């Protein structure tokens, strides 16, 4: 895989999205309850992503926010509701970073390679923040929490549909080969990315992610006519 000079770009983009989220949700006219909810979500996002739903305690939430138990449960029905809101927040940061770069890409090949570039740097930029929220939530909630499992499933399904759509548009534009099984390729790219993140995280070896992503990049390049 060729080297992308995007490490600082991805970090800057994620920080920029944090700022945009703050401007949109914290500075617009909101009720006190809405502002408090957003504050709780933002300040517990890293805690949930690192410790998971089961591993995050009420004291973790109060320590991260500086709020009392009554303040937290006065704005959320329970810990699960906080976790769901946090998943949406963590996932939206990654999704928005990808969509922003896809919007700036010209060819459909470049649009697909955005996923490779973003996730190549994601494992590093989010390594100390718990890693990929989709993978973390999917693994933890598989047999323990149906609501969180459903949230992760919907994120993956949407991801698959987005990649499938890009491939189909590339075929229609004459950029990609005809008779391609676009859904199979989309699912394979997702599996490689999430599998690469898992291997890199559990072995504490980010270079293994690079090796896996080379396969995903090669798969995308082979779509070209």
C-alpha cells in the first residue's frame, strides 16, 4: 500500500468534527436538560468505548462528568440509554470523517479508498480512546445486550449499503468491471477492515492492520476496467 500523508489530516478532521458537534449541539438554543445530555454523552464517550457497557460503572460516569448520580439519571433513564447515545456519538464521528472525504474524492475508486485511508489512521488516532466503536459494541453486545447489538448491526448494514452503492455507481459510470458482485465485495472490505482492527488491537501491533488493508486496497483496485 502506498503511504498516505493523512495521519495529521485524519486527526485534524476528527478534532474538527468534535468542534462542529460542539457548535451544533452545545451552542444552539437548547434547554438545560438537552445541554446536560450532550455534556454527558461527550464526556463519557471515551469511557464506554474503552470499558464497554458492562465494564462502565456509575462511578465512571460521575467521575468523567463531574456530575452526581441524580444529574445523570435525571437526564437518562438508565446506563443503557447513555451507552446507546454514546455509541451514536462515537460512530457519527467516524462516519462523518469518511463522508467528508468521500465528498471530496473524484473517482469511485478514490471514494472507496477513503475507507482504507481513514481506517488506516483510525487504529492509531483512536488507539488510546478504545478503538472502533462498531467492533467494540458488536463483540461485547453479541449475546448480552440486544439494543446495543441492534445499534451495531444497523451501523454495519448501512456501511455495507454505502460501499455497495459506490461500487454500483462505479459500474454504471464505466469505471468498474461489469458483473461484479458488489455486495460480496462490500462485505469483504468491511470484514477486512474490522478484522484488521481486531488483530492490531489484540496483538498491540498496528502494522498488522496495514498488512490487512493492503488486501482491501488490492481488492478495490482490481475492480477497475
